[in-house]
C-alpha cells in the first residue's frame, strides 16, 4: 500500500499548483500588461514583461518534468523580484491613477514560487521583502503615489504570501515525517524478516542435528549386535542424505504433497524403528499441503515415535500414529501407553521435544499439543491448516 502523503507527492502537487497559477494569471492579465507598455521604456518594458512571461511558461512546463520544478520556481521568483526592484527604471511616465502597475497582478505568483522553490528561511525573507518593495514603489510618483492604499495592498500581499508559505512548510514537514516513518517501518520489517528467517533456520538445523546426527551416534554407541550395527549404518546413510537434501533445498522448489502421501511417508519411516508402531485408521482425502509443511509434520511425527521407542518402554508398550484430514486441515497424533514424562521437567539441553517437534511444527504455522504424565502414556497432537486454522 502506498502512503496517502509523501514528500514526492507533495512536491508534485506544488509543481502543478504553481504551474496553474503562473499560466492562469499570465493569460488573464496579459492584456493589462500590453495596455501599460506605452507608459514603459520602449526597450526594458517589453523585455521585462517578456522575461517574466517566459518564466511563467517555464514553470508551466516544469509541471511535466519534475526535476525542473525547483529551478523554474526559483527563476520565476528572482525575475519577478528583479522586475519589481527595477520598476522605476522600467517606467517612462507615471501610470494613470485609475490603474495599478502590472507587477501587482503577479505578486501572489512570485511569492508562491518563492515558497515552493526556496528553503524556508529564504522564502521567509522573500515573502517579507516583496510586499515592502511593492509598497515603496507604489509610494513613488512613478508608481502612482498611492499613499495609504499602497500600504493596505502590501499588508494584504504579506498576509496571503505568508499563509502560502506556512502551508507549504507544514505540508513538507508532514510529508518528510511520513517518509521517515515509512522508511523506519520498512527497515524494522526487514530486520524482523531476517530474524525470523534466522530463527527458522536455527530450528531446522537443531532438529536435523538431533533427529539425524545425535540419534545416529547414540544408536551406533549402543550397537552390540550385527542387527543393531546394520541399523546404525542405515541411519547414518539416512542422516547424510537428510543433511545433503536440507542444504540443497530451495524455498518453494518442491511441489505440494497430498495427505495420503504424507501418511505413507510416516508409515515407511516408523517401520524401520526397533519397536512396532501401529497405524490407526482415519479419514484421509486429497488435500494437498506445502512440501515444507509435510516435511515438518513427518519429521516431527517420526521424532515423536523415536522418543517413544527410546523412553516409553520396551516392545510391550502399544504405540500408534494416526493421520487425519478434517476439511482443509491436517491432524496427526503420535501416542503410546508407556511410562510418560513431565514436559516441564525436561532439561533445556534436551532438544527432542522442544526443537524437533514443537518448534519445527510451529515454524511452518502448525500447532502442537503434548499431553503426557509419568506412568500415564503420551499423546502428541500435531495440526496444520491454511492461515493457522488447525
């Protein structure tokens, strides 16, 4: 989403407004300027009017070429001030009393151009200087010797120009604050994304190390029979393959997996364990889930079964796994009726439940519920749904 106000949009708006004012005022009052040319110097009169008109056209063109906007605005403001200061030189004979010198009609354009183009302090000086110069010019005989009306016109111009300057400064500061807030938000969001990615990778690495490497090393250390040694060797090969696949995987590279395939994968994996794990029947449809989710659920379920084989008791313990589809969600349960454990009493250095099951599933947006008590067996329920609906 784009913010409602930015510094670029404000500058664009300013360029359009001053362009409309310059072109509009120039077109409306051009006949009056031409009507006063007989009272002006035959050279400097038309030259000054032509230069100011050209600056108005330059401001109008700058509305379509944003990089020229500030240059055009400053040029217009300086040329208008030059015309106003040199007015006594431009005038050859006094303007009729029923008319005002033609720069009066463009005082607002010059002050607005200064407010848009100059820095705030320079624009403030310009806004104060232009009405003062105009009053002085109008009080001279060549300026019409206007008297009190000249002072009132100067005050009116100062108030109007000051209001334009204040609005411009406030809008620019508000836009700068919005830009700064947006940049800060983007920077913080990027930092949070990096931290999240680092945390997810840490969870994955911890889980892989625990599941594959540590479990293989423990099995190898306890392998006293030829069958156990063969199992340890097979686990070592699987661990190497797992680490290689984890290093080569790219996000989003693997296609989605059906719940049926997920169940078959879990059944094949638990079939290699030292104790039997029974598959309980549950309805499974054709729902397809992301490959990363399937990997997390299958690995977490396998680790739960491994924990049960290692800690829940011998072959006399009943162990089971159930994979079920409920609408657009997937639910897994790994359980046994063995010795059970107290989750709060598990040391922090033990990664089996905390990293390999809970954090692994939570990292892909799933949910984990561990229900276990000493002597009462264990139930580990995993769930996942799009948008965290599990």
